[in-house]
């Protein structure tokens, strides 16, 4: 708790605004919480209305040095949703991660109500810290409408029932994990079960492809928007690490920087994120210190519910000690 005490005491200067001090203190305390299920996660992701089209959100620490991208995706989508009528649902979102998020300070979400059309609604959201944009989102919402329908087939792979979670695997083989990564060994509100455990534990080059079953822990309401917000959160896992798979042997010799640059997502059909979903992720290309990844998300009975595309930084930072 030493670092926490120092950070809190640093805010107690004579000219400090008591309201700002309180908000920052609560943000620090909340960011340190271990979230055990989706209900706790939703509380942390919740937003506070501070003015018209203006919200404030807290943070939580997943073990990284900065705000988790999935958190900002989910909160920005939530902000956009709250400016849209309930008969319209998000069908696509496109985002850029501009600056690393500071875990110790809340994030301000500023909504631009771009257009309300006959069938579609468009929103822009800026996420702001320290007076600068750290993230920008454009989202499109649509009425429920009839149309043509087709989808790709889900691959035939083992179901989730007999698979170990990634947390089980990491705890079982903790002595093989570098110290820098052991901070990720903590309970999480989303459970992930990799079909091939070597994707998480191997140090040999592999094909840039992985299959991961996942679901939110805890029973959720039937509110479609809640499920979409949590799927946006979960979608930021497993992407750039898949792009790193063909380079594992070289990566273990170097310090590697991974960071999301942009993230796009399309919601095709209704789903329940508290039921098992399959994330099929591949990486067609990596180059110029960037990795490009794609994801398809299926229900357990093979319905394609969402698609994801992300490009991120994949940079070697010198030899490991």
C-alpha cells in the first residue's frame, strides 16, 4: 500500500480542489480492486453524468501499466448508447487509441450527437484525460429491420466444458512465467478457456491463429446493451498476442511492446455474453512494427454474432536482461 499512500498524500496540497482530490482518490482505490464477476465489472465501468453529453468514468487495473483498452471501448460505447433512443442498437464501432490511459485519474467522455436519421443514428465520443484526447470512437446504431441473411460456418473444435481456463494454466505453470507477467495472475470477471494451451504457455513459433472460449462470470439481465458493452470489453483480449505467435522464439529474447492502435467491431446478431462464446482470432500480417488481427465471435451452437478487426503496435525494445 506504500505507493497508494504516497499518491494520495501528493494530492493533499494547500491549493488542492477537495472535489478533484476525492474523485482521484476514489479512482485510485477502484482501480486496485480485484473484480471477480461481471456484476463487479459493470459497477466499475459505470459512468457518472456531469453535464449534457458529458460523463465521467473510473478505471480498473488488469495488471498492465495503463488503462486497459477494452475498458475504454466499453465505457465510450456506453456513453454513446445513453444518447440514443432505446429502439436502436449499435451495429458497428470504429475506434483509435491515441494516448495511454492514466489509471490514477478518471476519464471524461464527451459525446457528439452527429446524426439521427430514419433508420440509423451516428455518434462520436472523445475520451479525455489531462485535457487531451486519449481515445476517439465513432459508433452507428440502427433500428431492428428485416433483410438478407447468411454467415460463415463455425469451425469444428472442442467445446469449452473439458478445457482449462487461462488462469488455471497460468497458476499451474506459474514458475515458468517471467516475473513481469505474473501480475496478470488474478481473478477476472471474464473467463477464457483456450482450445490450445500452448498459445498461452508456449515459447515456440506458431501459426497466427487461436480459438478461445469465453463468457462473463455471473448471471446477467437480458438487456441487449449490457451484453454488447461487455462483449466490447472482452473483444480487446487475445488479439495482439495472436499476432505475436509466429515470433515467439524471437520475442522471448527481447522486450516487446504491445499496444492497440485501432479497433473496429461489428455486431451481427443477438447473443448472451454470460453464455459460452467462441473467439476465432487470426493475424494475416505483421510488419513495420505493427500487427494486424481479425476475430470472429460465435455462440456455442455456431451463430456468428460479431466480427472484430484490430491493428496494434508490435515493437521490439531491445534484448532482455
